[in-house]
């Protein structure tokens, strides 16, 4: 009986073999990764604090995400292909009167979000779509960090992987562009970037089986296609990979597998990518993509040269290869089939071109990165990056060569444009992690070994103890602490928290406010879009500077004339002219857009309240609203001076090319002083009236008075409809008061004054 | 055994002395500066100065940590001079950023007023070129003046005292200086060495503290003996490819050439180790005093 039981128990031992064998190291690594990913997610959703938590809804951040949201919403309501097929969707609430062709957008982000939303909805989850879109970036960032862990693990083990994931999770540039509400192209972009690198490098790994290698190639092709469909920076990744393969060939590291993987990856990726709406077949013959074909020819020649053929034949093949590459490009160029690299990408390669384009240069994130931006981004971690670079260069494996090329090129692009720091963040994370582990390795080794003699001179150690190694490890740890947790450049606040602990732009009314001191959203803009939604018909156009176009159309449910897509430079110049011209000139231009639809004009201005005595204060422009942006209105409209003169909107006596026609900077105070033309331009009049109205409203019945720093003519045809934020206490947001002043256009009086017959509605 | 031991070359019998105690300076200074930062945050005592939110205490802590780290690497790997010379440039980054923020507030002066020379205004190049140069030169110069018991601890302490006398942020250095003087006490008696971790850390401390306190002229004058020493060492290596060498006869040190400040003093004139240290310390004190007088008069 007892023997029988024993036999049966032995039989059960088969189950013990099913038990998963996990080492302590793996458990610790897994736990650390989970913590890193948890931190990555929670840090990104901190701005929820200022959103409508009780209602369970959140707004999006900045301006571009609203454009992506409107496409996503259209896809959810009308199908994933609806913006592109069967007809192009033209959104008539943007870029009045022509509307905006929404099919000229990359589909990866809205399609991903729409598909995920519909998938989640299948389970009965009722989530507000905008809230869903606001949280998607944080989720995708977590996935990106996980993939970077895998890349780091391949590069230098689990420790490198974990540190890479941690650095990327807390990299300010990536954090900012994947935090709550940042629903923009960088989100699928970084995901596609790291996924492609992970799969592509694995596909080239000669230690893997051919089958695995081919599978990784297929995967990398899919990732690249997703990247092409998601972010315009795909040119960069394609050219980087092509350059990498070319360098490997130059270093005589060509293998037949390289040809197979390269062909499969790029062939399939471009095949899928060019099927993407908006990308089209022309993409494959653009100047930035042609190197793919050129390196393909190089790989074929390399493959043939491997065979035992005569030198004469080899020479002929090399010449033939060169003829094919040069001839092919020449034919495409001569037949005008060679697509150029579009303007924005050329301006990244040559940032000085941007200086000549006020439209591109007016966007802060497109400016050249100063060293301070790079220091704020990486802190003293630059030390570990340099050390990592040293270790990587000392051991030039294929993977390390890729890292070197990636680091060098991404650093160039990041230096060229602040926004592209996000491209540099992943490679910085990996190389800095390699640097830290490379430095720590000897100390760890010493910690595990018995003390030994190292050197004899007085200045160097004769013996090194474990404790001393421990101190070294501790100092490196402390440097990391000062880099990640108590960064001096952020006043001791973790850089990640400083980046994340700020509300979405609209919840902060575009003010640089945040942190624990801000207990509620800054209401001006929320009030303004709420008022428009209730009081303005959606077909009515509200004229505002292009920055706010998406907020008007997607949150205010009104029609806008321009937005962040900067689709029509002429129209932006016209809007700039409307604001910089005097009231008569502005009305002429507004009239050209049609009196039936253009009903409102609005400005956003921020006042700085300065105390003069215990009961008196002065209001003056703070510089965060149109009182800072008007310079770009002047420059952009000034660039179109010849056209505006020819069309009769500008007159030679008051024509301008930049801001200097409207005033000058006081050399002593460094403050801007408006001249007569400046005092009478529409934007100043509108801002000033809002300032005066705020001062009057808030001082009424109070023990203090606030006086405006200056006054000007009250506009005749622009009548105050609503000033959002006018009831904010002077100290509600430090000393800043944001105001969104909405004016209705009095067409009746304008027509009567000018003897114009009103158009029939 | 917590600290590794090395032979003291200038003592009879070459006894083994614990080396590398400079890391304790790095650790205690870091703890002290963090305490300043936190106490200032919690109690708002006004101990930590800041420029547009950039903390002076934390900036100094990062620089000192970096100096200690560099010294540790040198102790372990015997870094080549080309790395040692340029690595402090990385430590200059936090200082440059701090100075940049100070300049935005109009607090830092980008000019240097020198007697007989007048005022030299460097403008923005002060932040981007002069500060990195200050950090690089001072760190390496301080590191190069050593090799005798007390020399590498007493002389930097004198310079720091001179800087503290005029610095509005002197509180940042009270703790570190007290600890450094404790180390100096034992170092003078031949009980400990601070190692490269200590000498690099104190070098970066001097440079960083001077930049944070905006005491350029003071630093420039008081550090002259260090720069003189480095210059003749480098010139000797460059022209003769030989380093300065001293011989020990069991009681006194004697030099066979004049290739460093120590060997100039001991050239054909045997002196005890302590005597040489006293002479060099007196020279450093003299220059620090001159710097103080110029600071007072300007």
C-alpha cells in the first residue's frame, strides 16, 4: 500500500519539471524593471492633478495633439480609413475658408489610438475619447522603455538594460513628449524607433539561426513601416541604418545574411510604408531614401566579390555598381522624378536656413539647442555618456558601431533643433548605462575578490580594500542621485518631476506655472473655449494667431483661420497683417475673408501685476501671450510686404517688414516702447482694452487700485464680447493674469461708415 | 582594513600609511551640503544661495563628487594626463549653468579687474571659456602640488580660508573646511594621506567655490604659487623630459634639480620635509594675503 503511494508520488514528480526555473538575479532584474516602468507611467500622469478628476476626463497638452485628436475622433466615428478613403476628409472648421485636408497626415498615431479605443470599448469600457488619447502617450512610453531595456540587455546585459530603461523613462525631453495629453507624432515615433533598432540589430546578429534572423527582419520591417507611418523623422532612421550597413561593408564585415536581412527589411518596410495614405510611392524616390537603393547595390557587389573571381572582373563589377548608382540617381534627377527632401528636414540638416524663415523659427521647440538645453536634459550624466562612448569605441562590435553612429548623428540633430533631443534620448540612455556599468565593473570585481597589490608609488594605491571599492560605488551612486533626484539645475527637484509636474497647456492657460503651489487649473482659456462653445456658432470664424487655432476648433467648436499645421503661409501672413495693421487695414483684410462668417477676433494677453504701494498696483505686459508673439506677427506679415502692397492692403507710408516699424527697445530699461503706429495697431488696441477692462473690473469695490501701464485708442469696430479671466484676483497666479479677450466685429457700423452694402447672408 | 596603505617615502623605514582618506572629505562634504540644502528648504534659513532656482549647495556638491570620482579613478586606473587635464571640464558644466543663471539676474560679473591691467570684460565668454579654464587649471594645479606630508592639505586650506573671508556663501565651506583641517592635522603628522581622491576634490572645491562666490581675482592671486609649480613641472617635462626628484637621506630632503616648487626650495639645500611644507605654506599664505588686500582695496 505504502509502496503504491510512493510510486504514485514519484509519478507526480513530472509536474516539478514544469516549474519555471528563475534565478534570483532574474527576479531582481524583473522587479527592478517593473518599478522603473511603474515610475515611468506614474510620472507621466502627474498632470492629472489639474484635470477634471471628479468627471474622469482630461484635456490634451499643447496644440498639435488636438489635430491628432480630431483625426482619431473621425476614425472612431467613421472608420479607420475614413480620413483618407473613399474621399479625403476636409475639415471645414480649420483654415477657413478653404478648410484643411486631413488626409495629409500620418496615420500611425490616430489609427493606433482609434483601434485601441475600439478594442477597449469592446469590453464595455466607457471612456471619454479625449481622456483615452491623453493617457495613450504614457502607455506607449512604458512600452518604449521596455523595448529599450531589451536593447540595453543585448548591448551589455541586464544591468545596462535596466539603467537604459531608467534613463529613458526619466529623460526630460522624452518625458515632456510622452506625458499626459502629449498625443503627438513623437509617441509612435520613439516606439517605432526603438522597436526597429531592437529587431534590426537582432536580425543582423550572426549568432542567431537563419530562421530567427529572418523573423527579426520581418519584425524590423513592420516596425520601420510603422515608424514611416508615424513620424516624419523616419528619414533619419532609414538613413542611419543604411549608413550603418554601409560602414559595416567598408569595415569588411559583410556577410550574405546582411544582404538577405537588408533586402527583406527595407524592401518590405518601404513597400508597406509607401502604401500608407499621404506617404505614397514618391517617398521611395526622394533624395533621403535613395541611399537605400545605393547601399543595396553595394551589398550585391559585395556578395559577388566574395566569390573566387578574377581581379579584372571584380574591378568591372565595382565600376558597374557605381555606374548603376550614379546613373540611376542622374536619370531620376533629369526626369524630375527625384523627390527632394522637404523643407523642414533640410532645415534640420542646415539649421541656419531656419533663421531666414520666421514662420519656422517662431516655434520655440524648433530653435537651435543651446548648451544649456542639453545640460538641463542630461545633467552631469554627460560624464557617464562620455565614459560609455569610450568603452563603446574601445570595443567596436557591430552593435557598438551602430551606437556610435546613432549617437553622433542624433547629437547633431538634437543640437540643430531642441525638439529632436527626444531622438538623442534613447542612445544617450544606452551609452550612459554602458559607461556606468563599465566604470563600476572593476569596483564590483574588487568587492568580490580578496585585496591585491595594484601599484607601488606613493601617489597610487598599494592595496585596495573592499570597503574602498564600496566607497567608490557609493560616490558613483551619489553622482546619479544628484543627476536624477536632486539636480542642482532644477533647484534640487528631480528633473523628471520638474518636467512632469505642470498642467496641460490649456489648464495652465499657457503660463509657466505648476508644482505643488498651483492648486487648481488656471481658468482663463478653459473659460474662453467654454464661452465660445456656448455662444458662438460653429460656422462662425474666430480670428486669432495661429498658435491657438486647434484650441478654437477642437475645444471651442468654432471655425479658425490658422493653426499649428502652418498649412498656408500666405494665410498666416494675412492673419499677422490683421493684427499688425491699424483698425481700418485689419477690417479691409477681414472683409476680404467674408463678413458672413468672420464674426469674432480674439487676443490672448498676460498681465504682470507689480505692487507700487500698499494699495496701488500697476498692470503691464508679461510676455507670455500675444504681447510676446506680436513680434512674429510683424515679421511673418512683413515678409509678405510686396504682396500686401500690391494687393492694396498695405500702404507705402505704413508698410513694414519687421517689428521695428512699431517701436524700439529702450536701451536703459530694455523694455519695448511702442511708437504711434504701434499704439494704433489692432493687436495692441485689443490687448490694451483687455488690460484696461481688467484693471477697472478688479479694482471696483476693492481697497486697492490697479492701473494699466498705458492706454490707447479704443477700437471702433471691435466690441468686447467676453474677456475670460477678467475676474481673477491679482495674486491668484503669482503676479500673472492671463486674459483671453474675445471681440465681436461690428460689420454693420463698418459698412455704414464706409458706404458698403452689407453682403446677403 | 578600510583604507589601503602605502609607504611614506620620506620617513625612515618607509612606514605604511593609510591612503585615500580624501574620499571621506568627499562624503562628509556631500552630506554637509545636502544638509544645508534640505535645512534651507525646510526652515528657510537662507543658508543656500540660489540663482533662478539653481542651488549653490547642490552645484558645489556635484562638483566635489565629480572631483572625488575623478581622484578615485586615478587611484585605481592611474589615468593618463591627457584625461586628467581635461576631465574637470565636465565638472565645469554645473558651474557654467549656475553662472549663466546668475548672469541673467545681473549678479555675476563677467569682468575681471586686475591691478596694473585694468578691467577685462569677457562678456559671455566668461561663462563658456573662462569658467571651464578656471576649473581645469585650478584642479590640476592643486593636484600637482603635493608629495610631502601636509603640503596637499595645508596649502588648499589656506586658499579656501582666504576665499571664505570674502564670500557671501561662506557657510557652504564651514563644514568641509573643518573636516579638511582635521585631515590636514593627521596628514602633517604623517598619519594619513588624502590620495588623488582628496587632492582632486579639494582642487575642484576651490575652483567651484570661487566661481559660486564670484571671487575671481582673489582666486587668481592666491592660486599663483600652485600655477607656478605646475608651470615649471610641465616646462621641465616638455624641455628635459625629466620630472623633479628629491632624495631623502634619512632626515632631510635634497633636490638635484629645479623642476618644481619643492625642488627649487630643496635644491642643494637639504631641508626637513616639515620645513619645506612650512615654506611653501608661507608662500601660499602670502599670496592669499595679497589677494585679500587687493580685494579689500578694490
